[in-house]
């Protein structure tokens, strides 16, 4: 085949070059049109296993926020960032980010809560405490007693739980579930029957074939047994007794084996369809169970909420003398959402147990079908085989004089066994009826899980009651506020949400803030805060945490760098600013990149004016771009060095500029082919794929050297250019083809890797090696012929030794190694085993991990900030 290729190249070199160039142009066009995205994504390095897919699905379907962080640190990485001036500077950054219309339009809720930092939280806490002190004189005993009564009412309802009689609720749910299960049983039976009928021809064929084989084997064994017995030497009575006993045992064993085998095969066939049936039944039962739980739980919850609301409204009306509205439609909608979430969670957890119970019940149904089938089959075979059996016994007795006659008699009897088999199998299969009973298993499973179910329902009820308490507290406080009463912290938070960032900065730098609180205009005056004052305030939050401080404590622990060790050490060199974008960014990489770049631009503009703080945007896409940019820069250097090294080697080996240019052109074409295929396959650039060109250069140049040198040798031996090409491609080409095959197989072994990046790397390397082989085996010989035809110069082997290439020192070293191996083989083998063992031990000590930090280039500023933060 390769000689034929060589002949084609020799006859049509121009066409060969045109074909290679045309393919190159097509693949380059594919690359230009489709392109290859450049990205560094951890997902590309995570195995595509069930757990990974589940995690990705959760992130894609259930993640509602896209988070972006900004790292702020002191300029010299030593000074304490926890100062009033720095807090004000951080608030200024938040202000610029929030006031950008494009950024604000893509925030999760569009409020200032989506751009948060410790500075924001501290300002809010200080404002809450200041505001609390200012309005403390407005507190009245009426509100205190009213809130206490409301709180006690809520605590009582929480302690009583959802129902005083959980068993009655369970029985009501069980009754509702039981009413709906017959319909599920009927639909499940219909599905099982339909699938069974669909598979029936295949089932019949498989069982008939297997039983036919079993019958043949049994008759072969019977033939051996009878022929090994001297029946001809027995009397008629002895022979008859022996034959009757033998056939009786044979017939009983055959029926048993046939029934067992048929039952096993039918069970195996059922196994292929049971998965669909169990999945369907589990889904339908889960729907019934979920609907029943939701209906009964919703009724009980509504009764409890109405009772609680009535008591609380009565308390407020008695205390204030004013009528108070109940829960509005919005709150009822939230309650239903909570009910639905709770029921969905219960059903999801319960579905595993239900699936197992349903599977057991359906398996019981299938076992009954199998038993019915094997019973009918055994009865039918017994009747159908009786006459052939008796006839065969008589024939064997009559013809026992020779083994040949016995064999003929058995063969004739076997046909009597085989002929009715397909019809008997078919009729036995057709007699099956399906009876599906799921109620017992489902209800037992539900009852066994009731404690867990009720615990979840009660937890939902408790959560709703707790949330309802806040709503009533707020409404009661509003009413009391209109009567110059006290105002609860929820009202404080509402007032704070209307404050601007400039007003929050006054908390640290000093100034006056006018707040409108429930119709009251309150002025808060702040003096410029010192660093020690700020430290003391934070320390007090940890030593004596108030309700408004508690949410900020965890945020401070997570936000400040590791030097922060409260309450002893209130110092840190850095902290995090968090932005919460809408979930649209989790599905739109282009929009996410645009937002990260826009945030980074604003941060950099502010960073240029900030003397004490350095800000760094830590966006996923920004980090990915930094890694890829650095990888490209490094690969450009490595690729250039590889090309230079190849040029130097080719100059030493070829000492011919034309051969050098052709080999390098072939290498570059192979690289273009490789990335063209990558674009067609939809691959993306990642740190692994960037290294492919260097591998192609290192592995592909060998093909060119072998072909050129072999061609020269052929020409030196007197072959014409056409003959030299044909011999070169036919001889060296085969060796290179085998080398290509083994290398491609090695790289393609990565194709089955569950890690996408590694799989793409293996496939692309294999395509690169194949491309190198094809181009080198065609383009290089064709170019040689064209040149010789145009110039008329003969290309011969350069025999003069080039200094440093194949020198005597290397020759002596290789000769010494060969002689040593011949004279001391045991020593050489021992040394090889020792080195192999040492290498294997070292291999077992290599740690296995994936860390994004390993991909961060050390010289990039973003990498330095990440390492410092980590």
C-alpha cells in the first residue's frame, strides 16, 4: 500500500503538494471560522463522573447568585487595614461600583446589599447602636409588655409543634395515599405487560435456543452413557430394566434442567425491562405521596397559622386599641413556597426507600410470572415428550446390538423432543398474567419513615412561625412608633437601607446623618473615629455580641486575612469585598467576563488614587485569562526555542537549506492541521493543549529526517528520483507508520479518561502525530522530486562526518555499554532492576492533587495577590 502511495507521489508530485496544501487551507479555514476558545476552567480538569455531573447540574440549575470578590490589602502587606480611613476608602470603592449603571443592572437584587464588605457591616452596626440609643427614650412599657406577650405566644406555638396528634395526621395521609395507589398499580401493570409483550419474540427465541442446546448436550451425555454399557450382552429383561431406569433418570434430570434454565433466562430478560418499570412506578408513587403529604400538611399548617394569627392580633389590639391587619397574600405565597420546598425535600429523601420497596414488590410479581411459566412449561413438556420418550426406549432396546444403532435411535428420539419445543415455550410464555401489588410495600415504607417525615414537617412549621414572628413584631412596632413607642431592629434595618455610602462614611470620618424613622426625623452626630476606637468597638462585638453584631462576626472572620484573631488581636492586612450578581452570569460566560472586567477597571482606577490600600479583583474569568495569557507567553518562548533547536539539528544533519525549509514547513502544516481538527471537534485551549505544538515538533521532525536521509541514500545508490521516492515511502514509510501507530495508541489511551482536558489532550496529540506522518510522507518526497526536476541536481547522502554528530566519543560510549552488557549480563540486569524498583518507589511517593494555585504564574501580580491571600 505504501509503495503504491510512493508511486503516486513519484508520478504526481505537484498534485500531492496541492492536496496537502488544500487540506491545510481547509483546516485553517475551519479554525478561523469556528475558532478555539481560550480558557482555564477547573471543570475541564474534574473527572466526568456521576458525582461531578451532579455537582455541575446543581450549580447550573440551583445556583441563584454569581459571586465576585475584591481583595483589599495594605500597600506594604504589613500595616493594619482596620482603620477608619481605610474603612471609608473601601466604602468609596463600593459606592463607585454600585453607582455604575451597568454593574447595578446585573446585581442580584439591584440594592446596596449586593455590594458588601466588613466596612459596610461595621457602619451599619454602629448606626444601629447609635440609633438604638437615640430612640431609647421613646420606649414605652406598653410596647415591652405587648412584644413580650407576642413572643411568649410564638414560643408556645413553637413548643407545641405542628400537631398534638401526629398519628392522626399519619393515618389521614396513609388513607389518602391508599386511595390513589390502585391507579398507579394498574398503570404500572400495563407498562410491565406492554414491555413484556414487546420483548416476547426475543425472549421466546433466546429461551428456545438455550433449551435446544441443553437438550442436545443432554442427549450427547445419554448417548455416551448407553454406548459405554454392554447392552448387547444383556438379556432382554436386564436391558429393558437398565434402559427404563436410565431413561427415567435422564427424563427427570432433563425436565429439571430445562425448567431451571428457562426460569433463569426469563428472569434475565425481565432484568432488562425492570429498570424502566421501577423508575416509572417510583415517580408515580412519589407524586402520590407528595400530593398527600402536601394536602394534609397544608391543611394542618393553615389551621395552626390562623389560630396563631388570631391570638397575636388580639394581643396587639388589646394593647394599642387599634385594629391590626393579618398576614397578606405575599406572606401566604411565601408559606406555600416553604410547604412545597419541604414536601419536595421529603419526597426526594423518601424516593430512595420507595424505589427499593417498589423494586422488591415488582420482583415478587416477576418471580410469580417466572414460577407460572416454568410450571406450565414443565407440564407441557412432560405431556409432549412422553410418547417420543417411550418410542425411543423401545427403539434402543430393539437396536441395542450396536452403538451405531443406539445413536441413530437416540437421534430420532431427540428430534421428537426438539420439534415441539418452540411452540411449547411460546404457549407457556403466553399463559403469564401480571398482578402488581404496591400498596403494602409503599405504605410500610411510608410508616417506617414517618418519624423523619414529621420531623421535617414540624421543622418547616417552626421556621414559618419564627418568620411570622418577625412580621408581627415589625407591624406591632410600627403601630407603637406612631404612638411614640419603641422601634424594633427590623425597622432600624429598613431605615439603614436608604442610607447612601457617603452617609455611611461619616460613621468613620465624622459628621451628621439625618434619618427618617417611622415618621420621626432623627439626627445622629458622629465624631471622627480613631483607630483604637474602631478596634475597641470590634473587640466589644466579640466580647459582648449583640443581636445586630452576630451576623457581622462570621463575616469578619471570613473576610479578614489570617492575622485577624479576635478579641486579642484586632489587626489584619487585608479583607474581601463581595459583589452578588444575578444568576444570569452563571449561564452567560461572556456577560460574566464583561462584568468582571468592568469591575476590575473601576477598581484599578480607584486603586491608582489610593495610597494606603491595594485592590485586586478576583474574578474567575480574570484569573482564567491571566493563566492562559501567561501560558501562551511561556509557550511562545518554549516553541521558539524548540524551533531553533530543530533548525540547528537539521542544519547539522541536512546541511541543505531546501530540506530544512521543507521539513519545517511540514511541521508547521501539521500544527495547523492539529488545531484545525481541534476547532472542528469543539475543543478549547487550556494549559495542556497549548503544549501540543511543542510535542508535535519534537515527535514529528523524526519523520522528516528519516524520509530525507533515506531518499538521499536511494539516490546515492543510483535510483532515479521516482524510484527513490517509491522505495523511501515503501520501506521507511512502513517503519514510520508502525511508529505512528504505537505513538497514537499511547496518546489515544487518554481519550477514555473521564477528565475532559486530559481526554482532549490525548486526542489532539494523536491527531498531531497522524498529521505529521501524513504530511511528512507525502509533502517531503513530492517536494524533493519537484526540486530535482526543476534544478536537475542530484540529492545524495553527505558522507563527510560532521563534528559533534556521531563523534567517536559517543561511539566509544555506546560500544562500551554493549560490551559490558554482553560480558556482565547479570550485573546489568541487577542494576536495571534496582533502578526500576527505586523509580517505582519514588512514583508511589508522588502526591496526587489538583490545585488551581499550581496553574498560577508566579510573576503575574494577580497570582502574587492570590498566593498572599491564600
